[in-house]
C-alpha cells in the first residue's frame, strides 16, 4: 500500500453541508481550507490531501456502511493525521473515529495544530510544559488526551513554516516515525 497522504481531521457539525455558508460557518473546516490554499499557492508545500484520494460521500450517507469505511480507507492510505484543535472543536462521532482508528488500528503519527494559539508551551524549572490552554483543548477530545502517547504526536501552532517542517520531517510519517510520545518543534 502506498501511504503518501496527509489525512486532515477537523470538527464539523453533523450533518455537515459543504455549501459556502456551511464551510464559512465551520471554523475548523476553514483551517483545513487554509492548508489546501497554501498548497494551491505553493506547489512545493509538502501537503498531499488524503481526502482527494477517494470519491466524496454525502453526509446523508449511512454511517456504518459508507461514511465510516470511507474514513478508514482514507486513513489507511495516509502517512499521518493532521488534527485541527480549536475552541469550537467538539468530540463528534466522526472525529472520535478518525483519531481512534489512526491510533489504535494504524499507529499513525499525529500532528496537532492549534490555529488559535500563538504559544503552546512555556518553560519552568528548566523544563518545557504545555500551556493550560492546550491541556484544556485536549480535554475536549478525551480519546486523544488519553491515547496520544501511544504514537508520535507533534504539537504546533498554525504557521505555514511550522506545518512545512512537520510535514517534511520523517519523524511524523508512518514509514519512519519516531518513538511514541509528545513532541514540539
């Protein structure tokens, strides 16, 4: 299996409608759109969209027979999972399944992007810690919070250069991933 895609996970209300209003009204989806725009404006940007590798499905489709298998197929063709985690993120059925399948079934490295935060760590007593804002966001997705140490999990702000470094790093690709644990750039 050729696993060269980057699977993007983001919260959308269910059922999601990708109309102009629906996309603009769904903040996490807009962050995903920004990543696609960076690729569109710069062909050297190292993003390969796993969502483009299979045909689209409509959210009116059956969860068990259509939507869930499609998520699994896209994830299985991916080298990592990019998760947009923001103040509007909720623990939806789809988001939970994407993260669960990536970690438990595939062992995919995860790149957690915090689009609303400029700072995600601080130093004290010679050590680096995640900010309380980051920890609070983890609490929105309990499965991620409780299982992210099972795979390499990189935490970054939503800066194009940081995303480029993360996507180019062999530490966050399934084929050459680093040891499980939490990482920062």
